[in-house]
């Protein structure tokens, strides 16, 4: 693989990629309907000679590059949606949309994938096969990957892709320009536990005349933490965090209902099934002990994102070949964040990698992380990201 030439070409694209990223950053869009973002992607791909299509149920873009020779197809993916976060002031190209921000760096992903498309188009004649570019809305909880799969993204080249690759930038915890990944689970499954305890309201001065759901709610929050440590294997961990609690409207009124919701992260099918069963058993048991009616549901979200061992090893070699020795590190364990790329990797062998993008004026190990209002990303790594994605496609197609 001519890595030096690829990196040199990517460096030449860097200013344009940074300009695209900043334009995206100023107009972030949330969810599945991203018309402004879609228009910018379509404009960036115009004139490249790609087969370009858009989604029916979401503002996706799918582009196919046909190589000069026959061969299999591979997929490169970038998510495009922003978060409902109000950006902290200070950035010259900060979000112009109130309450919306590219706090997770998806604008970086889009620009890097556009760069990869341009690099691969330059090498079209030498490519044996096809490359599918998947620009995906709705990663942040809206299931955009599954919708795109339903609309045929994996078969956009006329046959099922043989491999899929994606990268994600990190605002902290990883030195700038470094790549990190691992074989096996790399990001957690994300599910939701919703619970409502229903009793009988009354006056706060006479709790014996009511059936108070609030103590049960408090007991359940603590009981679930004990359940995790006593019923779940410590070497196949689960993270359960209660994020919302709601009960009552006045300090002297016992409410009829008390409710909470929790996010539940797990790293294997076995742990995911176990925590669902045990969490429901705990909250129902506590409710029964307090004489309450319990409405509880465990809502499945994104599955575990799992790197195919062969593709993960290939991605590691490619990162070293393209970016140089010392720029790749194997992650010691998976990240408890979640990703709907896990839907893709259940259907085709895949690799998902992290790219450090902490700005030069920040300490990577203390800077605000992804999703924070102060999170920031360095445009300077866009060329590296584009080169890495292009190299993954080239290398996999060269294997046939």
C-alpha cells in the first residue's frame, strides 16, 4: 500500500476538509432529518463520478465508487447528526443553532469520509471492487444505521459488502493523532430501564393512610446497584445509572406515583440478558414488598459494537502503515459508550477505531470529553482520518 503517497494526498485536502467541517459545525442538526447537512455532503461529493443516492425515511447519503477492475465491495461509514447541547462560547465557528452542537464530533467524521472518497476517486483505476460511503443520520439514539440497512445500504454496490469500517474522534483521553482499537467488544450495548411505582396518594402528615411510592423508588435505586455487584459477573461488567427521578408536586403531599429511568450498559449478550431479568425482578419485588403496583419495562437499544478479530488486526496494521510507528495503541478494555455501528457489525465483518482529536492547547487527559458543551476537536487530524479510512478500503479490496 503506497502509504506515503496517500498521506501526502490527504495533506493537500486538509484545508478543504477543515472548511467543510467548520461549515457543518456551525449548522448542526439533530436526529434523522438533516437537510442542511445532507446538502453540504451532496455538494462536497459533486463531480467525483460517484453513484449517489439519498434516503427515503431519513436524510442519509449513500455514494458508491466503482473501481477500475471487478472485485468485492467494502463500506466506510460516517455519522452526521448533532446533539441537543448548548455549545460553550469561545469557538470562532461555534454552532449558530441554539440548543444544538456537534459535541460528539460527527462533523469531523463527515469531513474525514468526504476526504476518503476524494482519495479513493484519485485511485479509482487501481481499485479492484467498489466502495460504499455511508453518511448516516440518527446515530445519537434514533437508530439511523438500522434504517439505512433497511433501505439497502449494505447492498448498494449490487452485492453485500464484505467488510465495514468506521472511525470516531475523541476530544480527550487519547493523544492527538493516535488511533486506538481492539478486537472483540469495543463499545457497550445501551438499554433503558423504565419503572413506575403506583400507590395511593395522601397527606404528608398521615403516611399510614396512604401507600407511599417514594420510599420504594429510593430503595429500588440503591437495590439495583447492589444487584449489579451481586448478580452480575465482575469480569463481564454492567453499568446501570439512574438518570431521571420524578415524584410529587408539593412537600406535604404523598404522590400517587413515583418513577425513574436508567441507562444500562453491558458488553455481552449474556450480561445483557442477565441484567434485564434481574433488574425487573428487583424492582417488582420491592414494589410488591411495599404494597405497590409496578409498571416496569426494559427497552432494548443499541447492541454491543464488536470488532471482528481479523478486521481489527488489519485495522491496527493499517494505522501503523499509514500514520507510522507509535501512533496505534490497543485498548485494554471496551468503552461504556454505545454506538449503532453495532447493528452493522452483526451483518458483516467490521472494525471500529478511535482517533484522538484533542486540540493542541488542551491536555488530552484532562480536557472535556465527547458530549460536553466544552468539547472541542482539532481539524488537523482530518487528513489522517481520511487517509486511514481510504487505506482500510484499499487494503481490504486488495485482499479480494
